[in-house]
């Protein structure tokens, strides 16, 4: 009994000592310093007043002598938070942000490892070493421009050595029929990849045919008719397609949106070429440069540069 009592006493004493040490290491930020840190962060990142900025405790830094470390969390609401680490000088007169890079890891490979392309329809070479993933929104006019750049021109130039994949990222807050279109597209993809791509081509080329409908219900009906027509053209199981379109199960779309959020996508189109990110509509020359670099990194040949159109002779 005495031995058991001594063991319990020692354990409790150790726990108390540990808590005391932790209290010595982590220090609450004085309100005036916390306010200064918050104002600097709000000003630098242009954070609106309705977004909460939380300044954490100060702990000793192992990164830079003469500085302590403080974590700042920016709460954007809806469960979206971003955390930043700052270093604060011992005299509390200077704050810096230090970013450490792990040179043992490839950041592009890290991004691609988080993107699930299993089961997605592909264009181009199915087993290429370079994979292009585009997070797309069928109602987005900028996505239509990117789509028309990728297909057919980029596909024609790189399709024999690059895999092209689309993932869903409908911006439902501003594009009310985008999720519906993505669900219909996935219903086609489940049966015939070519039907999916023909649907994507048509919607991106003829978005105005959906927009001209007067009511949301009429727009949904128009999208469904386009999907069913593509299914008919590709001889898919009509009853199965109709049931899928009617059910409007958006689980796959929501999963793709969640995946995109986790890798930092916040707008469309957002393109990843073997993990290298390209935001928005960019000139075709920029796409070619990124694709060529990815091919070189993968040890693959780069296609010949397209010939410029001859200048018409002046009369």
C-alpha cells in the first residue's frame, strides 16, 4: 500500500510540475500587444471588420534568436479558418512572418496526392506522366473561355502526351444552376466518358441557351434535356440516366468541392499541371510554357511549337 501511495504521489507531483513548466513556456499576450498584432495582420491582409482575428499565446521560438512565436487564426466563418505563424521580438517592437520550406518534399507532388482523379473521364493520353486537372464550373463564363482554349487547341498539341481531367467546383452562391449541371455531367460520366465531354463542350459553348430560360425550373429542365440528348447520342442506358438526372444526388460534386477547398481553390477556373497551380484565364502561351516545363521535368519530349499563321501580303 505504501509503495502504491508513493507512486501515485510521484505521478501527481510530476503532472503539477509539468503544468507549471508549460505555464512558464506559453505566455498570454498582453491585450495591448495582441491589439497591435491584430491591427498589423488586418491591415496587411486587408481583412474586413466582420472577420474574426484571434491572437494565440506566445511561446519561445526555435527559428530565430531574440524572437518568440505567436499563432494568429483568421476565422472566415462557415468553418473556414486560416492559421499563420509570426515571430515577435523579445522587446515586442517587431513582428515578422517566417516561412519554412521542407526541401525533402516536392510541393507539386504534395498537391497532386490530394487530388482524386479515379473514375473521372479523361481526354488525351490516359497514362501520361503529365496530368492536367481543371476545377470547373459549368455556369462560369471564364471557365468557358478556359475550356475553349484547352479544347481543341491545347488538346490537339499535347493530347498524345498529357492527360486532361475535370473536377467540379461550382460556385453555387453566384451560379445557381452550376451544381445541377455538374450532377447531370456526372450521370453521363458514370456510363460514357465521351458523353460527359460532349456535354461539357456543349454547355461551355452554349451557356446562353440555359441562361435565356425565364425561371430556375426551366433552366434545370433545359440542362436535363441537353444531358438526355447526349446520352441518346452515345447509346447509354436511357432509364438509368433519367433516374440519375431525376435523383440529383450531388455527393460526388460536394466531395470534389471539399477536396478543392482543402487544396486552396477559391475560384474558377483553377488549373493544376502536375501540381503547379494556374489561376483564372491565362494566355495560351502561358499554358504551353507550363506544359512544356512539366513534360521536361517528367523526361518527356516537348511538342514542336505551332507555326504562326503567315501574314497576308499587302496589295
